[in-house]
């Protein structure tokens, strides 16, 4: 028996049918109920509902690949979305992503100055480190033509740049090429995969990125959705629903998944920092 979900668009009702909750989407991974966050059926319904509502995500942050690399490098782990975007816009205003690549010292000088986020003036963290990474990236892009045949080709090329790991490189490749052969994996995606059962418990993003990425792509293909859509949706909902996620993980205390219990301070911070979604997407 199938299960049905409905999408309401004005006066129109569109019904969506999904496999029965007990049916496996992958071996040992049941679809679950469409209303049960964070089951595979829940994610599938959300992706299709967003498509029907024309609630699609524009991934690109820059007008050129240099800008895209800059925006992603300046954001990410430890950098609030508003600060990363403000830093990117500041460097962009000073022509950092134009033909003449600024020196590392010049980038550091700009990043060291107070940055206006629109609501307050802040200091950018890791200014020296990010200036070094960004200078290396911009210089490489200035003298080499990156491979654009696939997301993985671009991602692997980007990881040869100091300071750019799989996550940042995949973020750039997904945004720039709108590709589905890479995935942007972090703790939110890992938790979703463990809770839904499509990630094994013995893999971590730090050690097993490529294995987890392939499992995620296999999962999205089995679901019949684009990996880029699913990745963005899961990230947004998991970080915006950290209180619920915390409760789910807390209920597994004493089980292997308990290792994913978020620190209380971080969980509270996630609940008040949902604006990070604008940078990830």
C-alpha cells in the first residue's frame, strides 16, 4: 500500500504518492512515513513539494568562478553567514576578484578592518589564514583553466588549493555548475543520514568524505530527486530545527548515535543563527 501526500497551491491540490512506510528505499533503509521528520519519505515529499511550489534555490553566490570561490572560502565553518557575505561584498567592492589579483597582504588588510554586516560592525575571524588561502586560490584561477566538465572534476581541482577541502570545493562546484555528482556534507547532513539510516555509524565526514558522498548520491538517486536539491533541503531543515534534532539524538542516549549529541551551547546557537542558510545555499 502506498502513502499519499498533498501539496496545496492556491485552490489546486496536487497529490503525491510514495511507497509504503515499511518498503525499503535501499537495503535495510525503510521509506518511513512522509510526516515523520527526518525519514526518507519526509525528505522526498519536501523536495517534490518545493518543486511544485516553484520554491527553487539559486545556488550561485558570485558572477564569476573567482567570486564563487571567494564567497565560499570566506564563509563556512566558524563564520556566521552575515559576516561571510559582508566580507565577500567588501572584497568585491575593492575589486579583489577582478583581473589583477591582490596580494595576500592586501587581502589581509581588507579583512582585518571592521566589516559592516548591515546590522553591526564586526571583526572577521581568521583574517590572516583566509587571506593566505584566498590569495592562493585567486592566483591559481588567474593562471590555470579549471576543468568544468563535471562537478567532481572541478571539485578535485579545487582541493589542490591550500585551505580548500572537500566540503568547500564541493560547495563551489555545486553552486557554479548546479551539479549533482558532488555533495556538501557537514554535521547536519551526517546526523540526518544516521537518523534516517542511510549512513552507517562508523563513518565520519573528516575521514570518509568520499564514501559518505557516494552513499548520499545513491540515496538521492533511489529517491528520484537531485542530490543538490536534497543536500540543500536537508541542511536547511536540520540546522533550522536543531531543537528537534537535539531531542531525537538525546532519545538515543546509550546507543551509537549518541556520539552525535550536539553541545548545548552550539544547539542554542544554531536555533538563533538560521541566517546561515543564505550562505550555504
